[in-house]
C-alpha cells in the first residue's frame, strides 16, 4: 500500500507549478475517495447500471411521496 508521502510524490509532477496547497489537498482527497470506493467495490461488490437506476428511481419516489 502506498504511503501518503508516496501519493504526494506521484501527484506533484502532474500538477501545475502554480498550484496551491488547497489544490494539492483536493487532489489527495479525491484520490483517497476513489481508492476507498474501489476497495468497497472489491469487498462488498457492485451493482449493474440497471440495478442502480432502479434503486435511484425507488429512492426518488420515496422522497417525493
């Protein structure tokens, strides 16, 4: 598993020279969220697009009722 330092070192060359600390924090946040999502998908599983649409439709109907 990559350390935070490894993540920062791999991220920095991809960012513009004038990026801010906030830019770096944002990109690290996004990377972390994506990695967590991939881990959840690996351990819990995923749903098909059809199932996701059905779940969203059901949720929106409950919300509107």
